[in-house]
């Protein structure tokens, strides 16, 4: 009991009714607890990990044992470890200020700036991005060749692609997800129907310049126990616009252990929205990523006629099976394929781009990624004998993609080492 009210495990109870003074006192007390709570959780779990009370890599089990949300615990431990010494923590700033710059090379300077200017978390984020832009290498465009194929990166807007109709054989990309990720200097925070409207406009422009498949890796998010469904709203709107939509392809990868909230399942897949403007694809090799059948022996068909009777037919497996529309492979632990791919905020693995390039773009054809990021699509297209163009809204990403196609790491290029390929 504190000053006329009691803080319990299930809420706040006033002893003899609320007064303005009691309400304000409770607010100050709650703010004090809230300000230190994440530090307390982080320090406690990090101590448990250090002393062996929490088995290494078993944070989810510890959270379940004590009833702490995994996402909360993961954030708390990361930030607490980044500011492990109490002298590094600014009492005049909130925990979210520290979270914003945790593990940043200028964390101390940025926090000092925030104290001096009285910056909000949003203002601190903007200052961090401003400094990153000033320090990051940039390039407005880049191009090169490897053997008989060419590659190109340039700054541009997906809504206004500088190419004629039917210029590309394949568009494969992953656009910015709705309101869930900061994209450096790019001010992008669309969500819900605004994101769907923007994405529809961009997708239609991709269709205009492509005579083949347009495939987008997209995802929504869950908030307050409700999934936004934006990938499927986009799919439906494109269908209504007359786009020849294909059944959604599943990009399968392992979600973060312990996620899913207190009562739902972790997310192990993302949809890939696929469509064309003319129906049948002008070129496809739908067994390019297939495998020989596991049981290649003639057998009686098990499917049925419309009246329910079994078909009297013998089924013989093909030499190479269609791989199906669930695409899976290694994502973490080096699965991205290039060590610096994670310098982009949302990279996808090389094998995912490879699947679509080999299946839906002819050798010597032309691939477009209008959100090129770290250059995964362009890199895999060139590796497999296709020409490729990458477009991004940020010069920093053009530089990053060019670095990849030059066969270098970011560190090697910044140190002025020679081109490797």
C-alpha cells in the first residue's frame, strides 16, 4: 500500500476512492516503475545468462518460466547489455532513447546530444539517420559486365520506372514492409490501406514494364492480436484491377524462437504475390529447381472422376518433379549468401532469388528489382547468366549493391582495396 493506493499483480487499487492528488501521485509512481522496468528485466536476465541460471540460447524458456513476454525480454537484454555499465545510462533519458542507439558506434555522443537538446525518441532517431547519411558512401548509379551479361544499379522511384512497356522478362523484389521497419534515410511509414494503395500503384508500374512474371515478397504484421492482412488486400486489389494473379507462393523460413505472443503461433512463412498482365507466361521452366522423384515406379492413380469413381490409369512420375509453391532454405547462420547483405534492413536469401530467376527468366534475359537494397536479385541474375537492373530510392543502397557486384566486402572497398572480379 502506497499513499492511499496499492499496486498489485493485477492492477492499481485506490483504498478510499480517487482524488486529483492521489491520481497524480500514482501517475508519478507508475512512471518511475515504467522507466526502470526494462532495465530491471534486462539486467536480471543478463545476470542469469552470465551466471548460468539461464542456459545459453534458452531465453524463451526463461521467459515462459517467469511469464515474461519474449519480445520484451529480447529487447531488454539487448539494450541492457549494450549499456552494461550504469555510468553509460543517462538517467535524464528514457529507456527507449537508449534502445534507439543501442550498439551504435556513436551511442554515447547521440545520447549526449539528446540530453543537451531535450530530444524526443523520434528526434533522436532522425539525428541518428542524419549522421548515418552523412557518413555513408553513396552512388547515384553504377554498372558493369561479367562475361556476356551486364548489371546496373540506379536511384529511382518504383512508381515511375524509366523503361518502355514489356522491357523486362522478370521482376523479383521485396518492397518496404508496412510501418514496421526504419529504412535509414528513407522516410517510409505507410500502413494499412495507405500501404496497399502505394503498393498497388508500384506493382502496376512493374507490370507495365514486364512481359513476364512480377513476384513480390511481402508481409503484414500483427498488432493487438490482429493481423493487418495487407499482402492479401494487395492481392485482392490487383485482382480487381484485372491482373492475372497466381496462387500465392510461400517463402518458408524459421521464425524467431519464442515469438507469437502469449497465445498464437510464431510466423514461419511470408507470402510472395505473383501476377502477370497477359495470363500465360511467355517463358517458364517450372522444373528448373525441381528434384528427381523419390519413388519412380508406375502405380495406379489415386485421384477420382467427377462422379467419385476412381480413375483407372497408371501414373508414371516425370524425370524431374515440379518443386511446388512452398520454397524453403537456410536464412540465418550465413544463409543470406553475402556477409554484408545485412547492411540493408530487410535482405532475403540468395536461394530465394535464384529460384525465381532460373524458373521464370530465360538465359540471357533481363531481370528487374525495383527495391534492390543489397543487390541480391541482381547478383543472382548475373551469376546465372541473366542481365539485371536494380533500382533503389537511396544512393547508399546503390553503392552497397555495386560493392557486391564488384566482388568485394564493404570493409574492403572502404579501405580502398582492388576489385576482386
